[in-house]
C-alpha cells in the first residue's frame, strides 16, 4: 500500500509539472504589462484591455477605427451632428453595430456610471467640451486605469498610434492609417484644383470667427489632397482672442486674415457657404469674387478616421473634375 501511494504521488507531481507550463503559456500575453505615457502621467496596464470605455466622444471614433473593444462611450447633447443618442453621426452606425452603449449623456460626467461598467481602460480627453482632466484625481482615487489624451494638438493618426499601443492594436492602427491615406490619394486624382493655396475658416460658429492653423487636423487632410493651407498672417497675431488648432479673431479682421485663393468652411453646409458669400465685409476677397468657397461638412469640426473620409467626400463633391 505504501508503494502504491508513492507511485500515485510521483504521478501527480509529474502531471502538475507537465501541465503548469502549458497553463502559464496559455494565459500569458506577450509584451504585457505595458507602461503607457499619457497627458497626465504614466499608466501601467497588466494585460491587453478587453473592456474599454470612452469619456470623450471626440476619441471614440478613433477607438472604433482601430477595432478597440469599446463597451460604452459618453454622448454629447443630441443635435444635427449626432444621432438621437448623442453619438456623433460619422461613427454612430459602427458603434451601434458593435453594441457600444451610452456611458452618460450630455457630456455630464458621472463617476458612478464609469465605475459601474467595470472597465479595464478608460480613455479621456485633456481638452475640449468632453475633457475629464478635472476628474482625473477622482478617477485615480478609485484605482481606475485612466489614459488622458490631448487630441487638440495632434492629428487623428498620431492619436490612433497612441491608442493602438495602449490597447495592443498597433497593427490595426497602422492599417487604418494606411487605408485612410490611400483613400485620400485616390480622391486627390479626382479634384479639378488640387494644387491650391487655401484657408480654412470657422465662420460664425456660435458667433465666433477663426482661421485654421496649417498643422490643424483639417489642414492635414487638405494637404493630403494636394493643397497648401495658409494660416493667420503674423501681422494679425495681436488680434487673436483664443488659440488652439484654430486662431480666433474678430469678424472685422476676417478679410485680412484670409489669404488663400480658395476658402473651406469648417462645420459647414451649402447654406453656410451662401451666408459667407453674401457677407458684405468679405465681398472683395478673391475667393468670394471667383466663388471658390466650399463647405467641409457638418462632421469636419473634429477629424477622425470616419469624419476625415466624410470631409474628403465633401471636398470631392464640390471640386470634382468635369
């Protein structure tokens, strides 16, 4: 009996030693843990995220474009730029198809909702109306994994690469960027006036007037179509009231601020173009005289993979070769 017990014990040990390495290899994830640098510091992620929530609708589209497992996203106030739930129209269909739920509405931060989703990664913004920078300490206090992204000073491609590393989807991020670049290159061949000096204008948006910077996300898309974007002249720097990716100026300074022979209007439709052309203060602009003023579409206010393609489509529709 003692010999039998010895053999059973040895057999059990051999079984455990043989299966343990297999179980470890099955559960291990190469390249994890990862230390992620972000706008508020550093975050250590032990494993590839499987339940991501986005507190920034401006970033949700990029997460969807790289196939990240987003389970919920904050929603903004429903308007002409959103679906009825408050998801931006450029990516709302994709979000609903993938089962993305509303985290909270009207951009009213709700930490109880955040905790309730039990996320393994929270994506937030450091700027804009959907910023949660002011709640970062509160989220950290709850030991929640938070990554804060500055999307105002980066094109969507740079943000996609940041999010790709944080979510373990680097290859998918590069694939989305490559596909977008090819889409832009194909579109450029359809334009009648690709090589042109242009100005991007935020015209009477909530009573404000602004000039897009050459490094803005909208400018980067137009550059990919073969255009050169002219920013605000240095002589008008003293009149800037606010600056981000656009320089905000007075209505009176708008004629001197527009130096492009073609104008593209941010977050605009054909009716907005008509209002711009009818503005008496702008009547002597070459772009107005030659009626080379075009809309960029309602979704052009924030560029991601989806809205960028919509913006390209809108430009092609306006400037297609005969």
